[in-house]
């Protein structure tokens, strides 16, 4: 168990559920660099 606290926290969030919400609300529509998942990871890490 040599994972960081951040990695352990990210394991709690089901990626497929996140992607399902992104598809439903077209969250990645017209994005260029950061996907919704990348933005979520960045904002979570900043907290």
C-alpha cells in the first residue's frame, strides 16, 4: 500500500460513473486541452 493519499481518494470515485455524467451533459464538447476528467483531477489535487 504505497499509494499517496490523493491516489487512494481517486480510487473512491468510479470513473465510469463520472464519464457517464460527462456524456449525458456533453461536458467535453468543444474542449481543446483539458478533458473533464483532467479538470476534475486538477481541482481535486488543488484542494
